[in-house]
């Protein structure tokens, strides 16, 4: 399970992105989280911990807004997508990630995941999404994409009932 977190500053209409310095998502702007959940840890606890480790912010009041399946070759990563606008602290760069605030209407276009354009606007408009993306082995080409958009969290929850490994 690989949860992800969007941190949103509603007052200033900004999103926090992290530029990944190494790993499978090296040289890409993305959101926070994505390592596998540790043993005896919920995906929500993992999402909070990873966001703090990668951004320096203490986040709370996370709300699930989506579910993502990312397929790269034979590897499949899946997890919940959370959003929060409740955070404390200052962003700080570390060895893995350089966090930076961006205006929601002026996000960087270079070094972003190609799939963002299919779902991010829906989430920022308070919708809920279920996503499945297939990438080439080098992660440079999005081969296929499926995005279902829901008006309510209940509709999303109902669409996920047959998926075994989802944690709240």
C-alpha cells in the first residue's frame, strides 16, 4: 500500500509539491508519501509520517479523495490519495525531497507526472477519483489511463468495495 498526500494552502491558493532527488520518481515534481506502509502502520499513519519526513510539515485532518493504481511493467503500486489543508511548521529540504509551494493556477509543467492532468483538477474541485495508470518501464510514457470521478466520498467507497487491500 502506497498512500499519497496533497497539501493545500487554501488561504493562499497554493499546493505543496516535492521535487524528488532520487528513487523511482527521481527528477519529478510530485506529492508526498508513496513508500510502502510499514508493518503495523495504517496507510493514514504512513501518509502523515511520510509527509512530515519529506516536507517538514506536521499534517492532520487528512481526507481521502481518491485511490490510485500505478502499473509499471509487472509492478503494481496502489494506495489511497489524501488531501489536507491543516498543517504546522515550515517546509524544509532534505536529502530526498525539495518541497516548494506553487500557485494552484501556475504549477510547474516540466518534470511532472503526465497523469496529473487527468485527475488533479477534479480533486481541487472537491471531487473524488479512482485512477489506474500504466507506464512504460522507464516511467517516461503514460501508456493508458482510466479515471473515474465521483461527487461524494460514499460513491468512491462503494466503487472500492471489491478491492481487498484498502485500509482506512
